[in-house]
């Protein structure tokens, strides 16, 4: 990329999240990964946007939120119907994937 990356903004597209995804061993493993990331790279996460969250999402989030420190929880935004507008306020459209309302595509033109 030709530049240093000091922090990241993440987008979690949770469309289709269902009960089948709330398998305890997977949640525990994911929590451990989050904890390792926090312990070793505490300031790497600039912001995390959760989009297309189904009604079940608060249940799933409550299962993993206890793995996160308060500082990290403050960086998480669960967006509503206006998620594309919010993303474009925080992410340059040239760096936001086309599938999320930006202009970025992969080298083959895939919008994902």
C-alpha cells in the first residue's frame, strides 16, 4: 500500500446471523481471539461498525462483550437503516468497498 497502517476501521456485516451461529465453543474461541488482539494491539482498532444486524444481534453481542474492555466497547457502533450514510461519514468513498456504498473494488472489479 505504500503507507504505514497504525489503526484499522472494521465493518462487520452480520446479515443472516441466526441461532446456528451462537454455538458456545465458537463464541468462546472468538472471545479468546478478541482478548489476544486487545492485549497485544490495544490501540489498533480505531472503530468497528456493525451493519445489517438482525433482531438477534443484541443477544449475540452480549455473549462476547464481556471479553472486551470498556475502551474497545466504546469503539463499536451498531448502525441502523442509515448505515451507508454513516460509513461514508467515517470512511473515504475511495477506500470503502462498493458493496457498502463506496467506490473500492478488487483488481478484478469485484465490489466485495
